[in-house]
């Protein structure tokens, strides 16, 4: 009974605050024409998204993220316990947000104060260092971990393995945070030193743990003994993680996995510098250009072929200065144009990224929908085209803020598209149900895109260390052969032309002011 009273008070408290269902306070027209309205809108996004980042999505003792939380399909309030696990990918997003708050980013500082940000950095590095001490076999890398009131242990399925992709994201997030600290907080010598040692340890152990040879980087490495030191361990390819893709388990993609390749290229302890060039040789076959035909315009847009062409594949743009290279900037812009035209020409009120499934009852089976995207420009068949997500605008904010705001607004305007913790994970295009979840992947990645990413601080440190020009040189060398003559510069972005049928009711704790809320 006591817990029910507490829950009721919590619901009442949130319901009587400033309206979390603010999407309907703005029109598409004003968000496409009034920069002040856009700024006001994004400030409200920060206000509500921060409630997830600072309350539901964090283990306050360890400072580590908690993956997410399922919401009640009717009230929109937490249903059960939060996902008490996380991974280095979620940590990378959190570190980047903290770093940008310390860098005085207009929107990030609305989420964290200076004091909060520095405190979180200290809590996190304490946890990272303790985990490394407890489980030296991981070599400074993080597997998926269970997080429970400050206690951090490998999850049951990662007691003998570690992924490279997620740790590439974490490496560059830590690297960028050090760049921020060196720029704005040079007096924080101890913190700078601890984070520097943290990311350097990953780089120093990357060949031993992940390099198969001949340019091949393991996607997942099997560890003989996570309690033994790196020097006394044995590492091998954990092929079982890739059986669904019927391909060798190597990180040879030109998407978010590329971040790990750059870490190794610049900072791994190569004995033979020519060996590191083989990384790019191993990746060449997946650098493919494909032309998307825009129905009705009789024009084409050239893009880099995606895995599913899910927005989930675009994380690399948040952490490294790809957009400082003209070909990469053109590819980013063209890819986002294709997302908008695919949605518009198919009558979709939103776009696609890999997210948690929609459900209609709290007890329904929950799945993860990876295969979301655009099949015309993908390697792998796309399975799910019924569920759209605000997450799909993540890197669109880097390409064109006005267009991104328009699509983001259109999606959170769907039934139950907002909750007391910000945006809802996804909305079914026919308006009948939602994916009632709040997660780091689907929410805070998008926020990081709104903040402009943290790649400029990565670029600054790369430049100081003499690697920035080499980064641009390698990008140009590897991409110019296939991507130097891209079509689509004359094709504009498309704006939404469809809305959601208002079939499902809004969450009772986050309904439109004009709606009657039944408690």
C-alpha cells in the first residue's frame, strides 16, 4: 500500500509540473521558419530528456549509465525495475554529454552543472579503474556489465568476452573529454591523467586482445580468464556472436565500428607501421556507393551503402571529425536526405533506426528490432518498417538542424510520443501502439546530435598530437575513388507530409492539456 501511495504522489507531482507534452505548443511552420522557436523548443527537449539522464538512466553510486527503463503502456510511468546493465556504448554517450556541459555548450549545460559534471567524471573513473583491477583480463576495455547500487560485474553472457565496436566509441569519448578538460579545466591534472591512462590502456592492449592479423580486427574476443592479467591470458575470436550474419566475426564495417579501427591506427603499439595500413585494405570491399532514386523528382542521391541503413549506424559522426572532410560531409548530408525522401514518398510520419519493439500490454514479449532501415540502399534485408523513432534524427541534426527539428517534432507528436522523461522510443506509423521505453541509445544519442556532437574536441586533440591531417589524408585516400562524384547536391531535404492517426491515447501522466486525463 505504501508503494502505491508513493507512486500516486509521484504521478501527481509530474502531471502537475510544466507540461511534458509540449510538442503541441509548436507548429511545423514556426519550427521551419523561426530560429527563436527552435531554440525554445530544443531547450524544452533538454529539460525533459535530462530527467532520464539524471534520474532513471544512472546508477548514482558508480556514476555509470543504466541502459533504460520500460514504461507502463497506459500511464507512461516506470514499469518494473530499470535495466540494471550497461555497455561502453552507453558510457560513450554519457561521457560526451558531460564533456560538452563542461565545454559550456548551450544545451548541455542545461542538463549538467559544472559541479555535477565533474562529480560524475570522478565517479566514473573510480568505477572504471576498480573494474579493471577486479577483472584485469579485459585489458581496460568494458564488456556489457551489470550495475547494481554501485556494484559492477560482467553480465552473464560477457564473462568470457569483450566487444570492440562499443569500446571504440568509449575510447573516443574519453579522448574528447580529456581534450575538453585540457581546454577548459587545465588545473584538473589528476582527472586529466586518470582519463588519459584509461584510454591509453585500451589502445596499448588493442593488438593483443583484438587484432587477428592481416588487417582483421575481431568484433568480439574470447578471453581465457578475465581474472588473469593480459600478459598471462589467451585471446581468440568469439565467432558465435556473428552466426546470424553468416560471416566471419571481424570489425570491417565503415560505420560506427570504424571508431575502433581509428583508435588502433593512431595509438596501438604497432611494431611494423605498414601493418596498420592493412586495416583499410580489409575494409575496402564494404565501401560501396549506391544511388537512391527519388520518386517524383526523377533525380538520384548517392550514398554509402548501409548495413540496414539504420540511423543507428551513424555514431561515428558524433565522435570523430568526419564532417571536416568534404566527401564525408557530402555523404552525411546525402544519407540524411535519403531518409527524409524515403519517409515522405512512402507516407511515413518518421524515419528508422534500430530500437526496442512496440508492445500493447505491459506483459508482452519485448524484442529488439535491429533490421530497421531502407532496403534500397542496404546490404541486409530490412524487416521492420512499421515503427519510427526520434532517434532517426540523430545525425540529421549535424546535417541540417531545421529539417531535423521538423522530423523530430513530427515523431514526438505521435500518440504517446512523449512521457515524463522526454521522448518515447518509437511510435507505430498507424498510431495504434508505441515502444514504451526510454533508453540511452534512442534518446541521449539524439540529444548528443542536437548538441552538435563532440568531434571538434577530438579534432583539436588530434591536431595537437599531429594526427589530424593524417586523419583527413586517410579519409580522402580511402573514399575518393568511389565517392568523389556524388549525385544529389541539387536535391533538397524533404519535410514531413504525414502525421500519425491519433488512435492510442497519450500517457496519462503526459497528455495534451486539452485532453482529459483519467487517473
